[in-house]
């Protein structure tokens, strides 16, 4: 076994231990906000795949026993051996901190997530995490426990489509306050992400209700932030019917604006960069 592999392994273990020792450094807190941040880190990687032009539908399923499943119909995480680690690329994404989904620097145009850093952080803070990749007509699966490989990537079946699925259970040793997800918190942000990423369908299902049928809400807005402004103004009397909409790309950077005046005295301005809300504003909002 070449010693750089051992060095790699030590770096992997140190990275994940660092996350478990100081989770707040990576997800802000270990309270409910930090718990929900786990979902956003995984969803952001699917959104990156949508922004790259390959994913049109993301599904988030809140399952019994505080388990979350996120599925996308993108290309499927790569399974080829990673040049540096000699391990399958998908294993590297989930075990190497800052390796992320874009470790060869081929970043997508924009990425709300921490450039794929999120996947290994979620893995380190989960009692267990299973990733399933549908690619090349097959389904490959790998499971981790508290960030460590518990079984190697292996084929579990065949598939007529491509995509990635991540199922995880947050570690109650880390999230001692609660590991229970709040439906409205997830619903609100999922709807907002659908507004911010026009044409992308995002579906939320709550299968925790053992008695009744699961609750499913699906959001897709072809009009994007234009529809967001209409939604925000739906109970207001607006002083002009048509929503002002501007979209412009310069040097690969795109800016979008949607504006509609209502007859109120309070102005509600919501600005975002890469899907992340910027409550303090910034040059984009000034512009
Ligand atoms: C449920 C969570 O994480 N989806 C993802 C992809 C697709 C590719 C990718 C991700 C390494 C060097 C990029 C596939 N084929 N869902 C997800 N889908 N990561 S994460 O690649 C990581 C590459 O740069 C992908 C060709 N290119 C990229």
C-alpha cells in the first residue's frame, strides 16, 4: 500500500473528525437550523447539477425516523477512480473535506452550495448515509457511518435513467436538541429555491404520517422570480399590472430583477446571490 494512500487516509479521518469536533464551524449550529442545513447542503449539489443544465427535478422526502432522502435526475455522481485518492470519485466526494463535487476546479457557473464541500460534512454528521448513483444503465450504492466508509461502492441493480440519490440520518450524538425536521421550514425554502431557479421542479414529500397518505407538494415556476414577485404581491393592490423584469448577462455573470409596486408604504426587497439570501444587501441590490 503506497504511503501516499495512508497519508490520504489520515487526511480523510482528520477532516471528518474536525467536522464532528466543531460542527458549528461547518453548519453554523447543532440546533434545528444546523439540522436543516444538512438538507440544504445536499439539495445545493442537486441544484448545481441543474445549473449545469443536466437536472430538471429534485425530490426531497422526509421519511419516518428522521431520515431524509434527496434525489435528482442529473448525470449521476462520477464513479470512476479519483486520480488522487484512487477511490471511486463518489466516495471521495463524501469522505474528503473540501473535495466536493467539483474537485477538478471545473466549477459550474454558480453554486449556492459550499462548492460540494457540503456532502462530506453531511456525511460526517450523519449516523449513516447512503448514496445511490444511477449511471451507465446501472445503480451503484455506497454506505457510510459517521463519515467512514462502511461498505465499498457496489452495483445493486439496473436503471433506465441517470441521477443521484442521498439518504441520511442525522447523528443524534451531534444534534442533541432535536433530529426532527420541520415541514414548513423545508417547504418554505424549497418553494423559494423553485422561484429562484426557473423551470426547475422541486418536490417535497412528508412520509412520516404513518396513518394517512404521504403529503406531497411540488413547485416549478417557468417565470422564476417574476412569479415570486406576483406571489409576494398576491394580497396587495399593485399600482401597475405588469411586473418589471430584467435579465442581463455580462462576462458570464447573470443578473435578474423582478419589480412591482404596490400601494403600501413599506418596500419589501429580497436580494440573492447564487440562491443565497443577502439580507444586508450589496452591490447587486444597489444596482
Ligand atoms: C442528491 C444529491 O449531489 N448530485 C450531483 C453530480 C454530477 C456530477 C458531479 C455531482 C467532479 C469534477 C465535477 C457527473 N458527470 N445530488 C447530487 N450530481 N457531481 S453531485 O461531478 C463531480 C465532478 O467536477 C457530474 C459529469 N460531470 C459531473
